[in-house]
C-alpha cells in the first residue's frame, strides 16, 4: 500500500460520488458546528450563486486516509464541513417539488445501490458510530429532515445529534423563504461550482502530520486520538461504541490536553527509559503489540481508565481514603510546584497500584518529593533527571519506597545543601518552591496550601537601598552583596511587590509592609522577621543556619 501523499481539487459532484465512501472515525471529536457556522456556509454559497459559472467557490480542504483502489475514506479533517454540507443537501432535497432534482440531490447523499448486483444503498458519509443511525434515519434518508423538525429535545441522545437538528432547522428556515428557482440555482452552485481540495494518504501518521500543518485553527488530532483509532478500531463492532464511551469519558474527566499527556506518562511506565522516536510510533512498536488485536479492552480497562482517574487525583489533589488522604494530597501539592512533570509517571504508578494503602503512598511520595526537590536544587537537566525516574520505575514494583533510585549519594546531598546556602533568589525555579516548603516546615502544618491570589517574594535587606538609609550604615557593600539573595533574607507576602516600600528601613518595613491588611502576616517566615528587633549581618548568619538546617533535616541531607 503506497504512503504517497496526494492532493487535488474536486467538484462536490465528484466528491460526493461512488469515488468516496466517507467515514468519520470514532476517535474524532463529535460534530459540533452550531447554527452560526452552518448558516455562514449557506450564506457564502448563496452569495456565490449570482457569479459566473466559471468562477469556483472553494470550500477548503479535507484530509483522508484512503487507498487509491478502495472508495473507503477515513476523514481526518473535514468532518464539520462534510456533515453540514450533507445536512444542507438533505434539506434542499426534502424541500424540492421537482422529482428530477430530488433524485439528483439524493445521489449526492446516498448511493442508490444496484438490484441486479444485490448491493444496498449506502450513505456517502457515515458519521461516528454513536450518531450514525440517527444521521442516516433523521437526515440522509429521503423526507427525513421534514420529520426531524417535529422532534422535541428529549429525542436527541447526544449533543452532536442536537447540533445536527438545530442546524437542519436553521437551514430549513432560510431555504423555505427562497423560491424553487433559487433553491435549484443553489443546488447547482454546490454541485458544479463548489470545490474541495482533497488531500489523501494511506498512512495514519502522515495524515496526522498533514492535518497538524493545515489546520492550526482547530483542535488538532493528538497522540491520544491516533491511539484511540488503533485501539477502538481493533475491537469487534459490538464493543466499539461502549469502549469509545469509556475512552471519551476518561478524556472528559481529565481534559483534552492532560489526557494527551497521560499517554506520555504511560509510555514511561511501560518503557522506563527515554523515548527514541515519536510517541505514537513508540506505542505502535513497543506497547500495542501486547494488546492488539485481542486485548484492546484490557488496555482501556486496566490502563487508560484507572490511570486517567489517578491523573485526576494528582491534578486536583483529590485523593480520598478512610484515613490518611490529607497526607497523600499534601505530597502531591508539593510535587505540583516542581518546575517539571517528570515525577508524574512514578506518582501515577503509585496511586494506581497502591490506591487503597494511604500509608504506603505517604511513604512513597515523601521519598519522591525529596528526590524531586534535590534534583530541582541541583538543577539536574532533563536527560539525567528523566533517566533517574526511569531507573526508579524499574525498581518500584520490587522495592516500593525503598527503591535504590530514591537514595541520594554524598555528592548529591552536598550539592543540595550548597544550593540552599547559595543565592537562592537568583534561581527562579527554586526560590518559591524552597520558601513555600520552608514556610510549611516552620508552620508545622503539613500540606499547607498557598491559595492566595498573589504570593510574592520580598527581600528584607533591600536589593538597592537608598544611600541615606540605615541599611547602608549597618551593612558594608560586601556584606550586602553576600546576604541580599540568601534564604535568610527572604520572606513571603500575599500582596504585590512595592518597590518603594521595599526600600524602607527595617522598622518601617515591618510595620507598614510586612503585615497583612488585618495586621497579622500570613506566612510563618514573615512572622519570624517581625519578631526581630533589628536586621544585622549576625541576625542573618544565625537565621541562615537555622533555616537551612530545618530543610536539611526535612530532606535528610546530612
């Protein structure tokens, strides 16, 4: 089968013909055009009616997976236009009183079949399985749209079916105001003067790449969509609708973007190493052969659905249990503040495999947060960081929280301690995480959440003190340069930074800037500063040792 990409423009008369049997795959989005989009198409076609017969109207492009020798064509891009065009032609057919025009229009909607060869009539376009019977019975069959307009809302099983009905009603209301002659000219404009650019390839991944380039305005097909095509498509027909529902419910639960990310995380759980090719190709080569064709349902039931549930618990911090859930959610909140998501596959694995054991999860996630925080502070770059988590995934089934990959060697501990003692403010990915984690330790309130609209980091000793301020008298330039960006000199505020107030002398800063509107600061770090009578190099040295020591103990860095 050739994988060559072909593109050509065709009249609608040639597109809606025996040359193509269009099928909307179940992994596509449901039909969603509303009357605004449908009527814009109708208006554009009506505007074109009065123009020269030699002037074409381009309806855009469609992307298909199709073999040259087979009319069957999976629609990768173009579902909304083809479906709406079919609705428009069906309404035109059902309104005409001319039998010849009715027959001609019906040929664009339905293949008539052949009595002698024993073939039944087939629709030119078959929509997603969930809506296919409705579309055939209520839109495509002769006279169907007339009956459809009498149906009440309870008749429609999906939002897509309601959209089809609403668009049919709007189109009918517009066309019924036209004369027979105008409707005939509209039908001729559609069939003879309207063109589609048909892009086809026999390869799903090629079709996806084409679609991504050509259709940057819409919802791009994702790896999840392509995998759905492979997995749901491999099932027996009687199971497809059920499992398409399960898949779509899981996607709706976590959201489209996060659901696509889920398959990146699952790849790590399956492979436990860095990728070597595209995500879709890796699934085709290394994952799906264990499930397709006979165990596709297992992939959905044992991987997609439960891991989507686990991802929801991670993103919404909503793990629940009869006891111990607060501790588990606290670790997930902390991890969510890390500047990368490489920890997620291990956390997902833990939640899925030990969901009923919050004590085990507490121990596992504590170790995971320690490892993630250390690599954050060491600024471990992506390749070794991901390899470390890959090693962890290789070990967790046997060792759980005691997996050797959790352990920090002496070099790693020393590097983490050094980062805490260095100018932490100058490392943006670290500073907020470390300060919030430290504030939590000081408050002795595990899992404290920072849900304020604004959380800012302020220097006590200003970065640029006024020349006549007490800061210049109390600190030499060398001392100021040494301490200004250290952990000891930083506090958290639940307000936006004020450059003028930031330069106040210490007492004024405490009273008018560090206190909240209610007079009491929100953060334990800031309360500590308010208890100080002065802010001197010795205070900073003592405070630095104390704060760093708390984190060294919390993360077992000694």
